[in-house]
């Protein structure tokens, strides 16, 4: 797989995602813009998803089974009727997938661009990196979203000279349904969230954006206008981990992805991740994995 500068395990096309991740070797058009389906079908050949960035968007509703999600600094065990939104170029992974049921859609932004008067993130703010990307739906909301998915899948599987146009509009309807529901949930979340949880959430979002060059708790405390000790207390209580653990977990995930998906040397990865030198990088990896970077690379 070709490696592009500043990209990590980039999956450029839906066709490549089906072939590499879902291990589905049916012939697909390399230029296809949209791929809907069920979680049962998509996960039939995989029990995990390695950390990666897609150059397309993913939305799915999880109905039952076992499924964890890593989104940047977040690691969450999904519950029935959770809606997951993964914007393009977001680091995403799953360590454990079993007996999943639900619906999903992968699509490139170009798929619906002709129907947008503004950018995708302006029209649908839930695609913005700093927004919440997992929301728990109630049964009526879940039914509404499921029906939108079913309509898309039905159209995708039938032959029609108007198929592409209908799919574009059905995808837009799904996004509008989600926006309608998302607004209500965000309003409720913001109303009920404590100031401490809000600060912890802001910290995690900052880490996802800045971990490549900001590594100290003090640097993030300054950005958030609080003391390092206050930030540490709040994050520990809210997230169950120290701020430094979250910074290092995010950095380690990036290191694992680079070791697995690129042919960069250890020295090149060390430099890319802004370590002082290769020995510091090796020490960091060994402390977290018990292995040297080369040993870890062989296991990935």
C-alpha cells in the first residue's frame, strides 16, 4: 500500500477498505462513492479493526453484540442503539468485534457535494473533529435512523437508471435525520454536563489536535487557563486516567499505526513524532509495550 506523507494507514477508496479490512474480495468499482450495508455483513470476516484513517466518512448504528471503539483519545464500549459518526481522516480502531448487528454506510464527501450549499462540516457540524461522535439513541430515534439505512440499502441493491441520484438524496436524508436528532442530544448533554466533565472533554479534544508537539500537562493547562494540578484532578475523576496517560496513549496509538502501516525506519518515525532522538522513542515504546519498536512492528 503506498504511503503518503503525513498520513497513517490511509485507506483511500471504499474498494480498498472492503478488500483490506473486511477481506471481501468481490469485484468493486475502485471509484465508488458510497457503500451501505449491515454490520453483520461487514464484520463477518473480521473481529477487530486496526488503527487507521479513512479518506471517507463512516456512520453506523450499533444494535447488539460486542463492539468497542477507539476514536482519538476516547476508548468506548458501545451499547445497543449507539450511533457512531467517524469523519474522514479521523483515527479509528476497534480491538473487539463479536456478533454485531446494525447498519452502516461509508461515503466520500464528493458523493453528496452537489446537494450541499456549504461544506459538509458547516451543513452537518457532527462531522467536525471537536464534536461528540457517539450518541445514544432512544428507541423511536433508533427506528427512524434504521429506516433511513434500510431505504439506502434497498435502493443500493436494486437496478434503476436513477439509482445514483436516488442514493445521493437518500444519503442526504439520513444526514438530515441525524442532524435533527443530534441537536437535541447535544443540547441535553450540554445542559447536564458538569464543569469538570466539560473541562476533561476539552482537554481530550486538545490532545487529539496537538499531541504531536505538546506533550506536557502544563502546556495543556495553560491553553485551558487552569493549573496543572487542577487539570490532573479533574481528568482523573472524569476519565479514570491521568492527563499524561491520555497524552501518551494517543501518541502510542500513532506510533503503532506508523509501525504497522508504513515502511518508515524507526529513526524516521521517531523524528516524525518529534522525539528528541531514536533512543527516547525506543524507551517510550518499550515502556508501554514491553517490546522494542522493531519487535512491536513484527507483532502488528
